[in-house]
C-alpha cells in the first residue's frame, strides 16, 4: 500500500522528470538551431574563402607572368589576363576585374605609373600618376631604389562573390587582393611592343606622356610614351 509520503514523492518525481524533459527539449532546440545556422553559414562562407584564395593566386600568377617580360606586346598582356582567369576556375572569370601596373622610379626619388591595364571595376591608372606606397604599405624605398629604371609589377583583383545558397551572405560581396613582383629580365617591363626591335618602348622619364589603347579582350591600357 502506498503511503501519503510515497504518493507525494512519486508526484514530485514525476514533476521533476517532466521539467527535466522540457529543459532538455529546449536545450536541443537551441543547439539544433545554432548548428543549423552554422551549417547554412558554411554553405556560403566556405565557397567565399575558396574564391578569395583563388583570387589571391590569380593576382600572384598575373604579376609573376608579367614580371618575366622585358618587353610586352598586346598579345602578351591578353595572355596574362587569360592565365589569371584560368586560375579562378571553377569560379566564373566574368565576375573578376584585374588591373596590372608597372610602377617605376623616375630617378628623383619619386614613383610613378609607367603603364597600367585594367577592366571592370579596376580601370587603368593614368600613366605618370604618382604612387606613394606599395600594396602592403611597405615604404617605396624598400622596393625601389632612388635611381632611374627600377620598377615593380603591381596586380590588383576584385572578385564579385555571390553565395550559391545565400543563406547568410544575402548580397554580392567584393573580394579584393593584390600582389607585386620585381621584374626578372630587366629593370622595368616595357609596354606596348610590336615585336620590332626599332620600336621598343622608350625608358620612362619625367617627360613621357600617357597614351591609351584597348586590348582584344576589352581591357584598356594607359602607357607612357
């Protein structure tokens, strides 16, 4: 026979069990919601990180390839753009803007744009425009000597990333990256060159002017002549 004390104990035990079950259900709901949001976020953020790393590799690739030349023809620049686009695969190159610039020392302690090619959201810089710092904020004195005919190749990339699922990243995001390389074959990279020895680009000086040209891939370039 159940005593009054036993009945009270059973009642309290039942209430405790019910309350514990309710708390457990609430905790599960909260944890499940958090894990679901984390999973959905990863569906957007992991591809974004991959796109950013591809853009960084594309910038390095373009700068490295351009730095190999001493004189670049129009077709050479188009090939550099194509290589950068290939590195972005499987991400669409249609969402990629690239600016490639040769920054040189004028021999008076100043750095200026010798030539620049750009497309999309990164139009070409005007030739002979002053440059005050490197992409990483390094002092120019650490890269360019205070003498004529020294330079570096700067590549900048903007990639418009649109999340495939858009669970967390609701609107397109611009991923930006830069890279720069010192020329390996000469003190500076001449552009444009038609392949005729007598038509080689002149060494940049403070008297050079800016001239425009449009490449076959649609990129526009400004160069000093």
